[in-house]
C-alpha cells in the first residue's frame, strides 16, 4: 500500500478535503495507528494535526516511507462531525507558525525557534526508542534533545539522534506542553 498512498495522490485529496485520516504505520519497529488531519505534505514528509480521543492533541511529522496504509472512511467522517459539534474545530487545525517540510534539520530548527518540546521515536541498528524534551542543538545530520524521564528528571546530557533513524516527531501535545512546567534537574 505504501506506493499506492504516494502515487495516487490520496494524501493531497485528504488534505484538500480536511478529512480525518487514519495512518497504519511502522514506527520504531512496531505497527502503530496515528490519526489526524493532513495539514502539510512534501515529497518526503507528512505533517498532521493529531486527533486522539475526541480532541486535537498536537502535531506529528513522519516520513512517507513509514506509511503502510492510510484511510478515511465513514467512521472517520462521523468522528469529524462529533469534533465539529463539540466545537473542537473552532480553533482550527493549522500549525500556529509556518513550518517548511524540506528536511529534518529545517523542521527541528523551526521547532527550536518556537520553543517546543518534542517527542521523537526512532530506530537504528543499535536502538529502538523514544526521547522527549527540549531541542538543544540542530546539526546537518542530527539533533540533540535534552531528554527527561517519566518522573520529570532531566538527563545529565542531551541525547543525540541522527535524522536517518527518526520515524516520527510529535510536538504541541498535552503531555509535553504540561510536563515541561514540572521538570527537575
């Protein structure tokens, strides 16, 4: 299905119709479902406003290659109607700042400039994992993130991830937006 999603322009259709889309993806070596509105596309990336449990919960950017399938059916349309009826679409679904989807480097520079904490799921030859925290530095081939644990304790030093290992980046969600207020060294 990966090639069908790209070649038929289905993502562009979902974006133009402001459809809720359910993506079945492989992220950090695991099958995962991520739902949301497609708000940006590039040859490499998909940018969505995440929809979770009848709420808009931040944003996600992922590589098109991670997509196994994408769909928007009657149940997603029902979900959209409920969100609208509850007034949850009144704030809009767009990102509050322009974000170029040209490279991971450009994406992370913009997120750092706008002071967002990010959660990054990744997979490389040695590790499959997750980091969450403030973006410390953005380089040509990697990003460093000051990770914190489930107790809000910051790691002593930032975690460096190469862009070719990153599967998905989330930001602006309730978890990272609230938790960052309670971090401790």
